[in-house]
């Protein structure tokens, strides 16, 4: 009961922050506008979470930062699931030289730590929103490819697969109609970890200065900019830091709950 209540509360807060972005009747401030007369203000009725070093409303910037994190995490997760599962399933189903080639390519990606590959890519092509998403998508599909390949190898010789082959069903149709639905439960659980990992990675890249750039809002940018004023205005790092912690914790708790549900069925 306590878990369900905490999970519902966290989801409600994140949904509120996401909806808050862009609605002037709730948040009357522009997340990029500078107000030199309101520098480093503490939380008040005018600014519920205070202002930053440029006088920008922290609550407004936080709402945009949460929207950015959720979008990046969702896009990377969707890309990883689609590409990774299709590649892994196709590799296992084809077997032979095709499977060997795909696995060697996968091993190349596994040889490099994912975050270092993302840093190298961002440094090579430049900073920005699109670059961060592409950099994270480069390595995030590998786990799904290996996982789906292992699952397909277990079921590829099952009677219902052989029946579909004898009926003349195409290979791609077998993959999408028979293989992927049968491994959907484990894919859903793994997706939660990729979702939270992408959010942390985006914040890390932005914190290092090679991800999303100011004046755009990102939890990593807010943490980086707040470090210089952490002794004077600790809320500058506490707010984005606790928000990032809440998002990741919420996703991990949801994943644990989902794992229990899958295990019972």
C-alpha cells in the first residue's frame, strides 16, 4: 500500500511538472528570460522554488527540464526496443553467417562503455539536443538485441513457429507476429532500466557541457550552473538533484513492481 501511494504521488508530481511547462496561467514566467532584479532569490510566493543566478524562475525551468528528460528517455527507449529487438530476433531466426556477423557487430559496441561512446560522439559532431539523442541511441539497443536473440533461440523451434513456416508466412511477419509478442514481458521490464539510464546519461552529458546547452533547460545544466552558488543558494542544486533522484527512483520502483507482476503470470 505504501509503495503504491508513493508511486502514484511521484507520477502525479512528474505529470504536473510536465504539464506546467508552457502554461502561463500556472507559471507566468519564461524559462529563458533573465531578470537581474531577482537574482538568487529564496523560495517565496512569487517564486515557489526561488530563482537562479540570472533571476530565472526555477520552478518554470524545472518543468521544462523534466519534460526534456522524459522526452529523451522515452525516445531512446522506443528506439532501443524497436531496433534492438528486430536486430536480435532477425539474427537468431536467420542463424548461420548472418547471426555471426550481427553478433560480431554487437560485440564491437559492447567493447566500449556506453557513456564514453556517447561522450566521444557528442564531442565529434557537436553539442545539442539532437546530438544527445543520437549519441544515446548508438549503444542503447545492444542489450535488447542480445536479450531478444537469446529469447528467440529458445522458441524458434517451437511447434507454432514451425507451423507458421510451413504455412508460408514470411520471415519478417513471423518476427513481428510471433517472436516479439512472446518476449514482450521481458522487454517491458528491461525498457524501464533503459529509460532511467537514458535520463541519467543525458543529465551527465549536459552537466559535462557536451549535451544540451543553455539557455535550454535540463537537469544536468541546472546542476552545473548551481554548483557555483551551492553555498549561497543550496536550492539551486537541491531542486534538480532531488528531481532527478525522484524520477530514477520512481522508474526503478515501477520496474520492480512490474517484475513481480510478470513473475506471477
